[in-house]
């Protein structure tokens, strides 16, 4: 499995290209903003971008969908249905987050409506990229339609903004729920196994074992 990370947007979001080394099939997980580096990386390595695979629809994870799709129009765009409203409201998202309209341009947060989704993720489906098989698991709490991608044979998960090294996703944005997020993590992430590497939406990679042992939101050290 090839994993290339691009840290993008003022939110230091981890956009990733994940590819099968044998077949050159690739997906881009959460393109945060337009990035010529991603296009160069895909083209120069001869990867075939089959999908823009979204964990959820916050602006720092979907801001680059339009630009990437313009370069690779054959790529599918996939998102859980419970985040569709957020997705199509991309131009208004900075306003919901409290950023004044007058500052959008200067901050690079002025968005057009993103392109039509190809289809929705189904909870529990297996999504194949060459020889890689990702289980799609619905983990609401940070956003209503958040999903994670689990590659069991590689012992890797792409967790978006559910779980971070030493922290968890914020739950104060519209549709967020602290209880739901903790339940998602406890039921859908932690039981996978301590040796799983967690690729997070922001910050460094971690493992389930490290987070179980030391993440204050999971050890009980932090209680709301
Ligand atoms: Zn988010
Ligand atoms: Zn994020």
C-alpha cells in the first residue's frame, strides 16, 4: 500500500493519496484544497485515480474536490448520505464556523458549490482499490455522516477527524455529538486491534494501542 500525505489548508489537514502498488489504482482521501502537488504526484507515478473518497464533508476535507475532479473527471466522488447537506453547503460552511464573510477571500475559504456526488457510502460495504479492500464504517459524532476506511490485511485505518494522536474530533459543530463520537470510537475503532496504525485527519499518525493507553478522552482522564 502506498500512502502519500499532503498537509493542506490553514487547518493543517492531512490529504492522502492511497494506491495499490501492483495495479496503480488509487484514491484520494479528503482533498482539503486545490493542490498541483497532488496532481503531479498522481500523474508522475502513473496512478489511476478511481475515486475521491471522503471521510466527511467539513470544508478542510472537501475544499479541493472541485479542482481535483476537474483534472480527473472519471474519478467517482463518494460520501455518506448523512453529510450530503454539509457537502452541498460548502460555500456557507465558513459562515457557520463564525468566520466573517468579508474575510473569506483573504483566508482562501471562498468556495464554489462542489461537483455532484457519484454515490453514497454504505455502512459495512467493502470498497476495492486494486488489491486493497477497505471496509467502510459509519462513525458519527464529529459529523453525522463521518465514515472511516479500514484495511484489515494491512492493519491500517483512515480515521478522518474521529480520533487523533492524544485527542478526538471536535463535537461543537452543527450535527456533532460527544456521546455519539465516544460510542463510535469504542464500538468501531478500538476493537479492531492495538496494532492498527491510525492515519488521522490532522497531526501525526498513531496506533490504536497507544491511544487506548494514553488518550485522555479514552482512558477516563478527561470527563465532560
Ligand atoms: Zn472535520
Ligand atoms: Zn478536519
